[in-house]
C-alpha cells in the first residue's frame, strides 16, 4: 500500500498506529531484556548527533537493540554546543551517564549517497566535504567541553552512506575506514585498524564500538543481497517539532526539527518549504500535511506539565512561522500536540 497517496486523515491515523506499535515493541519483555543484556555486556553509553533525515536509522543499520543509541536530531545535521538548549540537554545526558560509571561514545554523524549527490544531505547543500568539516568542528567543541584525553567522552565522526546504510569512520587526521569497502580479510582486522586509527580510544569504548561495526557489516551485506532500491525523491508530509520522534523513524514521511537552534524559525521554514515543494510537484496529495509537536518527559507531575507547555509553545511557534512564510501551506495544516512518556516511548496526544 502506498501510504503517501492516502488522504491526510488516514495517513495521520497510520502514523499514530506506527508510533503505538513502536512503543509496544519497546516495552515488550524481549526488548527490555535484550537492552539489559546488551548494556551489561557493553556498558559504554551511546548517543548520535545527526540529521533529521528518516533514512538514518542507526539502530537498524548497526543491529543494536532499539532505544540504546540516544538520538539528538536536527534539520540538516547542524549542531553548535554553544546553543544554550542543545548544550544543556547534551551535557545533562552525558553527566548522567558518567555519573552512573559509564563512558560515553558520541557518534557525530553526517550522511551522503554514493550513487547520487542529490540524495545526500540537503542541509549542507549536498556538499559532503562541508558536512564532514562541520562534524570535525563539532568534535573539537565536544573536546573543549568534555576533555581532550577522551577518557570519559569519546567523540567519533562518522558518515552514513544511505544507498547501502554503510558507516564510514573518520579520524581527525583525514584517514578513514569505510565499512562498505572492506574485504572479508580487512573486516577481520577491524580491531587492529580501529586501534591504529584511534590510538587514544579507551579499550572499553573500542570493545563496545566493535559490535556496532560488525552489525553494520552484516546489515550492508543484507541490503546488497536484497538489491534495495534507494529512495529517490522527497515525499515527506509530516513536520515534527520537538524531541522524542524516534517512534517515527522511517524514511520519507517526517521532517524533524529539534528544539536546539536559537534561530528555530529557520529550520521550521526550511522543513515547511520541503513539504510545500512535495505538494507542488505532486509527490504527495495536496489535501493536507501534519504538524506534530512533542516533548518528552520522564516523571509525572511538574516535569510532564512543563513538557505540555513546551509542546504547546513549539506548536504555536511553528504555526506562526508557517503562516508568515508559507501561507498557502498554512491553510492545509493538520495539528497534533503530544508529550512523550520517554520510559515507555509512548506518545500521549493532548486534547486539541
Ligand atoms: Zn541531512
């Protein structure tokens, strides 16, 4: 069934069904135990700073249990640790992990397409070199904040090639390991290669990075065997603002604007522009698009109440930006506001 061709109300229903399925899967005993077992064997805490592009599903591409890689997403994969909200959210997360005795591996992730530059990252004007350079600059910021010896926090710049979902590891000196290009013999030497590329990486972190890389090698082999066709065009019809959208982790349905940039109007305007262009080109129906605002909370009471206020603020802010800069699109908006019970990954719709 082509979801993109359905009337907007049906697409919205489908999206919330998917979100509910994801939450149910996340809370299932098998998933909970798989995460616990994985964490016991691989205690390094994992996070990824990456683009909002739905093709970047690191959990699937590394065969890691869902919910273990903490995502920080923003339109175009641009981040600056000087942004007050991003700096705080990331820092809180890192300190809570380190406080629990875990090292932290931060994946600073750019993306591109080998087959066609235009399937790369629109946020960087499809310029792979610019995206790589941005992530190396972010790496330097992480070092400034969390230390240059990398004993507790290791920033790792890595690329995601979306045609085959292959990971490429970049060292600051310009060398790299492209997992898509490894022969079986080279793959067997990965631990030694990692040591040579990142001599300063703590042994624990290296040991916990290895399963992700082996998982990616297996995933890439499966993608090749399946002869998967790459997604060729933008067909997004949902604009998400806020955090906690990994339940909507699927290619080509949603554009996710994290609440991080102090100039929040810009990524919202860009995302709305992409959806408007999708409608104009007939790639999605013109009957409407979804604006979904959501903010996660961990505890009930004041934290949930504040998440509610934040979600309403983000919704109203996005509506204003869209009305001012894409008035035609604004007349087609369908709005949903939610908070997310983060421990259960469950979206809770707020009354309209
Ligand atoms: Zn991108």
